[in-house]
C-alpha cells in the first residue's frame, strides 16, 4: 500500500502529464471539448504517456485517443 506522500507525488506527476498533453493538443488541434479535457485530466499516467506519444504524430483528436 502506498504512503500518503507517494499518493500525493503520483497525483502530482499525473497532473503534470495531463497539463502537458492538454497544452500539446490545444496547440495542434485548437480548443478542446470539455469531455476530452475531462478524459485527459482523469486518465492514468500510462495512458497519458501513450496519448502524448500518439499526439506528436496525429492529424486529429481521434488518432490520439483511440
């Protein structure tokens, strides 16, 4: 079981990854719909990493999130 400090650290990492992905996607695709922003903000770190990598080469949102 994780300690409180580990959980807080992990949440901080997840939030930082979500912010980075949101910035990248906003830059590439413009204003993101609220449901997409929420999906990114609540995603697990592994998913965020995968989406970030996909976003680098994607031409649209569907290529990133599917």
